[in-house]
């Protein structure tokens, strides 16, 4: 599974997004479903609604229904990590969606993320390891 941020989800659907072609190309090369969190999914839904309403949101729901996108349930451990991470990176600042993705990555030992957000260059996983950003 590839951990996925809100930005690529929006770019895949919205042809007017500057990263649309890059994200669609990467999507075509993925061998497994994308994995996201409820905060990142909510952010993508909000952004899609702002530009296209339901017609922007419906394709994202379709990705979930077809199994191309899975939404991870937050565990108690993940919920406890969120404020810790947000405090640690408060100077950026880290938003809830980013914190949820980093916590999910820590919990599941994931280090590749499909994102357009440069903050993921700064975020560190256990033992100081950085993320590999796609595309």
C-alpha cells in the first residue's frame, strides 16, 4: 500500500490541478491500493467540493468503493501520537491530516508517501528516517 495525502487525491480528480498529469501517471504505476486517513480524506473532500461540489467529490467516493483507496481507522495509539507530532512540528506548523499520516506511517512501518506537500521532507520517522516522496 502507498500512503496517500490529500493533494494527490485532489490532483488525480481535478484536471485543472498543476500536478494532475504527474499524479495520474503515478497512479497508473501503483500495484496496490492507496491508503489514507480520515483527516486527509476529509481535506481532499473539502477541496474538491470547493471547486466542483458533488461532481468533484463523487469520483473520490468511487475510488473508495472500488478499493483503489482505503481509509485507515485511527487506533488509540495513533490518536495519542497526533498532539505529540503536532507539537513537535509546530513551527511548520503540522496540520491534523499530516500528523495522522505520519502517525499511521509510524504504526505500520511505511516510509513512502504519495504527496505534493514539501513538509514531508522535514517529518522524521523512528530512528530519524525520512519519507520517500512520490511522485
